[in-house]
């Protein structure tokens, strides 16, 4: 069987995989929700959802620091990776002993495509299609802002990095009706001199912003409203997307308040 990943690379398999290593937290959660918890033999230390999976599965290091020898010892039939979250050199090493399927997700449509493609790989078309329709329906319930509101989304501190254009986070901001004040693409370093946005979001991941940082940023940006937000809702492109619209609507209510 031959499948194309989201980089249009051909991945060859003899049969639906029975031993899976996942290098991507959001896709680990997705695989469990598609019914493949029993087939997962390795996950990263950041694959914290579901909790039972996190507690019971072999952890193989971080997304960018996987233990290649440990992965090899697990004898996986397939490894699930991501272009942005995993390093090319690690993927190439794993490919010397195991097929690697790589996702590339920057917006909801690419997330739906990822779910459909994994549905084909794991022979669970029906469940994948059902999940996609449920997510699409959930996003259809979002009521975007009817006025112009600008936002900056911080993902790191010292140096300060923000989510720019063309990222999945950017697409989530747009789903709320917010305009991303970051004009650069991907994840640029924040530079002074930009007009202060209406709102600033401090993400809970990858940098663990806390409530104590809200006051600090409020002093730095007195013309903006600063909020601590759940980074998983903005950046996990799998079944977590089912929960994101409700969270966005609650957040929108705070912004309007």
C-alpha cells in the first residue's frame, strides 16, 4: 500500500500499521480519538493528552530531541511526524528503519486533509470523515467579531516571538474575526515600534506564560488588553479542534466585556 503524506512524499506500507510512534502531541491525541491507543508504542514527553496515554506509553524524548535508538528498539511499523514540530535530520534517521508519515498543517483545511489522509493510512475512513464533519460543524457555530480588532499572539519570552502570517495560530485568530497585527510570516521576533494592538494573547505553550506575566505585558503595552490563553486551543490541529470553538466564543465574550 502506498500513501502520500502532506509533503507529497510516498509512504509504503505492507498493511495498516499496528505499532505506531507519534512525534506530535496533537496527532497523538487524534490517533487515540480515532481508536488507536492500543497501537501506540511510543510518544513524546509533550504528548500529555489523553492523560491515560501519557501515563502508560513509552516516552521517546521531545519533539525536537527524540531518542532515535529507543524508537528503533520499539520496532514501529510507522512514525507520525510534522514538518514544523520535528527536525528533518531526525526524520531522515528514523526513515532508515521505519516509514515516516509527515504532516504540514497551517490552517483548518489542511488539518481536515491531515485527518482524512491518516484515516486512509489507518483504514478508518468513516471515523476520520465523521470527526472532520463534527469539527467543521463546531467552527460553523463561531460568531466572529463584527468590528475591526487587532491582536498579537506571543509564543515566547526573551526573546519575544509572536505568531505571524501563514501559521495555524494565525488561522485560529482569523476564525474569531481578529486581525493578526504581525505582518511577517511564521514566527518572527517582536520588534518595538509596531502600533499597539487592541489585544495581546500570552500563550500557555510553548513558553509557559503565567498570570504573573499579564501585568508585566500590560505595563509594556498600556494601550492593549492582555490575556493569558490556552495555547492548545490555538495550535493543536487534530481532535482538539472540536473543543476550540467553544473556547473561542468564551474568549470573545471576555474581549467584548
